[in-house]
C-alpha cells in the first residue's frame, strides 16, 4: 500500500549518478489519513446494536416486516390450534409474540417458539432470542434438540428441549431463513446488508463530526524550507504520529490544526459536495432496503422509479415479502403442532383480513361473480372459501 509518509529512495536524486543535491521543494504532509479497515461484525449482539439500534433504515425495515407479518391472523380447521395461536400469556399479547418471532428472524436469521404445556396439551406460545439457543447434534449431524442458556453468561442455568426421535415432537419450534453455508442455522438479511449498514452509520458519524468541526474540508500541511531547516527524521515521525492519533477517523473530521513555524495549511480540492455524502448514504440505504425486501419508496427514499406509486409499492411489499414469510411460518407451525394435535393442525394465513390486499380481493371477487362458465362452489373455491354446500363452521 502506498504510504504518503514514506520517502522513496532517490526521490531527490539526479540521474546519471550525479551527487544528490537538496532541492527547495516543499514536501506535503497529508492531514487526512485513511482509517484502518473495519466493518460491522456478524455476531448477533453487534447486529442488534449497530445494525438495528443505531441504524434508522434497518430499524424501520425490521419493524415494518415484523409488525406487518404479525398483523396477519393465522387460522386452523382445529379450534384448539386457532385458540392456541391467539392466546397470550400475562404481560404479552399473541401479536407481540409473533412480532418478536418475525423480528428475530430478520435480525438473526433464526426464530424460536416454545409451547407452554398443560399436561401434554399446548396452551400458549412464547418466543426466545436466537442468541440464547444452541443446537445439539448426533454423530450423523442430525439435530437432537436445543439447549438454552438462561441468565448471565457463566452464572445462569440451562434449559434443554430434546427432540423425540420416534415422533419428532419437540416443545421448541425452530424456523430459519435460507443459509447456503449451514444446514442448521439461518442467515439474516441484516448480515447480508452489513457492509451497507456500516457505510450508512459511518457516513452519519462523519457528517456529524464535520459539522461539529466547522465543516472544514481536508487539506495538506506544507513545510517551507525557506523558513528554516528541513524536518528531521524525528520531527517527521512525530508529526506523522500526531496526525494519525488526532486527525484520523470520522470523529476527527474537520478538526483544526495548530501549526508550528515553517508549516502552512493548503486546502485540497475535496469538499463534502465532491464526496457527495448524501448520495452515498442514500445508495447504502437502498441496499439495506433491498436486502430486507422492502421497497425504498415505503421508507421515504427518493429516486425509485420502479413503482408507479406508493400503493403499488405497498402491494409489492406484501406480495413479495410478507405473504411468503407468513405462509412459510404457517406451514412450519402446522407441521410442528401436528405432533400435539394430530393431522388436523394445518394452519393457513387469513389473507382476507389484510387491508393492503382489499383492492386485489375486490377485483378477484368481481371477476368470479361475472364468470358464467363456473359454478358457485368453484367460484368460492377459487376465492379461498368453503363450498356453499359445506356446512362446516369455520372458526
């Protein structure tokens, strides 16, 4: 890597083996140094702290997905299963439980639900943080259950959720997002957007520090030999270390310099306008939204011409992000609860209760009512309803 402070051999040498002579050149000393490489860590605590708590774009994406998905009711032909999905524990509603479950999926790529049992019958659901769970496997790599660390690290206790090898029944439900590098743990959208989140966060810190330091652009220190002796090696190294220590990184952006004799400040042609922080952060924000599957228009980000209007963007968000997520969850929960309630525990999302899809639903109903080549029962089936001849009462 090129170092501005390293003096290349022969920099002031004259060709043809002539003896070197001291030039009256004015060597430059950069006042804005590159920061060491770094980025957002992939561990769960860092993703929650820097990716969710400190980044407004990722924060809004996670909340938008979790709150929207949790608002979709889940129904089953088994009344006990439907009651289980809508029953809450003291201090938390069923919607909050599902909201936390979907939020954990977006943050950690894994979601966990535990069934509270009354004897052998589930009566309520509660969720757990993915960073407290550890999967156990056998010699063949097959999952044998989960272990949860409860309380402070090293001073708490553990809970075990074994899996019945005969029936596959387990008191813990685990759902993961696709991860090509692991068969047991999911990959969160926040991990895929970690570079964009880090860029967005650092841009905010840089812009804030620049404003706090009078918004001065970066520049260079120029030493004039005419004002005295040239810098010695010790002076050069001391100046270099002071610049690295006091004028490197976003928190030191625009910090004024105190110059000694023979040093002059020269502004270079790099300003906040040239660096275009605003556009850079907008592009990073769009990448974050893309990773989560949220149309940028829903986040108030300008420059998106993919959708004709906000309504189409909202419908695309529901069709491409929320409905697949809720359908996957309903299918997984149904398969899991079949071990407790039997084969009638299948679960489906009640999409008719989604206001964002009301317009599409009205168009479908009109098309079915105008169709003269199908029967009433066929039209009801295409609309997702039971046939008129079916007397079964839906919960």
